[in-house]
């Protein structure tokens, strides 16, 4: 929340970083920092899978459906193709669901490094719980039902739940999920490719990881609580307006149908 979908760069853009941090660990800030340092767009999987082009939305839903059931060589190749079809032109991935599929992304991009943003457990859970309270409401999928790019949210949430159960044994992001996720990364990512990063440290450690000079501009900060709440309110207002419009159309249709039937009954 709080950021617009990004557009891919030219074909052949080198993919360099798998952003493996759990949501609310500074992923949006790292997104902006990598865009500056690597001079290319970052594919934020949360934003692209829920508000990006329809091709990205459909492909992410397909990936999320396939991943927990990927058993055969042909399944792996299909998922590799799906990833490459939406990540062409990007320098990195970010956020969930991509972060939960780090081993699968490593298979497609073996030369990429893995950067996991992290923060203290207490501050992370406070921020995550705030977002869960907004996004986990029972009425949100219903509220955005008539919004074209939000109609996929109900399907997305169901399939992300299956990803979480398969990978961590949790049906959603809970207080202990970040630790499970980070332990999982330590098990599946070679130590020489896994880097831990706290966005509060600014440019220098990140530039050292990437082997690039520190830029002469302020370090970005993105997606604070007020921005997330603002986007949430915008979706609710747009959803209410769409329901008013659809109910008006339905009412008019019923009225004209009733009038037509009365005329024919006379």
C-alpha cells in the first residue's frame, strides 16, 4: 500500500536482487533505494499482483496456486516461465508473495543476491498488526467487488493463505511468522548470497552489499502508517461509490423490466 505499480524497463535488463524481507520490514523503502542504486524498476509483488497490469495479477494468482503443489519437473518449468514472463525488465523483486517464494526465484535467477530487510520483532509486529487490522477485515473483498483491479483480492487472499500454510504452517502473517521466514531463508539461501539489511542504517551498508558508490541524495523513506491508511480509505470510498452505481443500475433494470411486463399484461 502507498505506492503505484512500476513499469518494466527494456528487455535484457539485468535482474540482480531478490528482496526477501517480510512485509513491514522496510520493503517499500528498499524498493526506492534499489531503483536509485541499480537504475531500474523494482517489481513489488504485492503492488503488482493486486494493482498492476491484469497480466501481472493473473500470473501471480497462477504462481500462488501452483507453488504449493509444484512436484514435477514440468511444474517447475511452468513456474519458471511464469516468473520470467512478469519479471522481464526489472532489476529486483520485493515484498510478498515474492518474498515467500525466494527458493523458487533463486532457481530462475541463480546469479541474483538475496537481501532480507529486517527490524526488531516488537516494532515489526506493531506495524504488521496495524496492516492486518486493515487488510484482514471480512468486508474488504465485498466492498471492492465492483472495482475492476480489486476484484482479484478475494482470490489473492485465499491463495496467499495456502502459501503461508505450506511454507510456514501459519494461515496468515502472525507474530512469529517473521522469525520462521528468516529461519527458512538461512536454510535455503547459500550464506554468501544472503544479506541482512535494516533500512534505518541508510545508504552505506546497502551500497556495500551491492558494490556501488553512495549516491549524493537523501535516503528514501516510504509507506508509513498514514500512507497505508490513506490508500485503504481510498479503496473503501471507491468501493462504496461502485456499489451505489451498481445498485442504481440494478434498480433501473428492475423498474424497466416491471414496466415492460405490466404493459404486456394489459
